[in-house]
């Protein structure tokens, strides 16, 4: 990695011992409170060797960041940016009726089995064709699926995906439809956290997408 001028990695892979950088950008700061990944986020924020750290994410995480900065003696400059498009919750659900999905929808499921089962139901009940995206999908395949969904004339108008869409994919999603709010966390099926739901829902109606 000596030849690289920029390094991108997950929080778990941040090298806090050997890597020295001018600027570090840490995204999704609300993950600092996550039961399973919070340790990695805290370790990266407190341990990375950088002259300047830019922290991005849900403003709900700001008080924690400020408190940690006080403990380390660092200065904090806060800047807030308005979302460029409106995010509006629906007044009623689809009640599990996937025949009611619309072009540009993304149906979110939390297991590979449910993702493919949902795709089959949608393609059987409608004339839509579905792309799929989930975390363990090979990157090249995942990018191809995202490209097909984003293309206006590909013939693929519905996306069925896991919460992987919340991390690093730019998708022209019109509406997010949750098939469930429960997810297997490694030991049991438990409710999805508020921050995860908010992060995934925020992928709908993004600025400059094909849909308002």
C-alpha cells in the first residue's frame, strides 16, 4: 500500500498503529452506538493517526463525538447540511402485497433466502424484473446489479436488497419498502435498530436520482 495516496476500508480494518495520514474521513458516525460495530468505530475515531478527522453521519451521534473530543483535548467544528430531497414516510404499508410495488422501489429483506424468495414473488405477481444486492455478493456482481437498476432502459425496475444498500452504493431508489424490521444479529433474531432503519430509509429519493 506504500504507493497509494488514498486508502478506503471498513472501520474494522483501520490501521491505527502503522498508518499516518493528513486527513481521515469517518462515515456513519451513528454506528459508534451500534452493539456489534461500535467498538470498531470508537477504535478508529480515537486511534487513527491523522492531523484532521472529518466525521460524517446522523447528527444524533454529535454529543458522543463532542464528549470524546473533550476527553482527548481536541477541538470540534460542527457543520450541518440539509438533505437535498424530501424524505416522507408513507401513511400505510403494502401489507405484504408485493403486487403493489412500483417502478423504482427497493424491497429490503435481511437474509439471502428472503431476498430471493421476495424476488420470485414480485416477478410472479407483476411484470417487473428485479435486481438483487446483498453483502456477500461479489463486488463485481453487486456493481452490475446496481448499474442495471440505475439504468432507465435496462428492463430491471425493482431492487430487492439487504441493508448493504446503506453502505456505499449510489442507487436511484424511489421508495424503500421494508419486508420486516427484524434481523438475525449473529445469535438471535432481534428488532433492527432505529439508526439502521433511518440509514436504509434515507436511500430513497436521493438527489439527482431518476425519481423525485
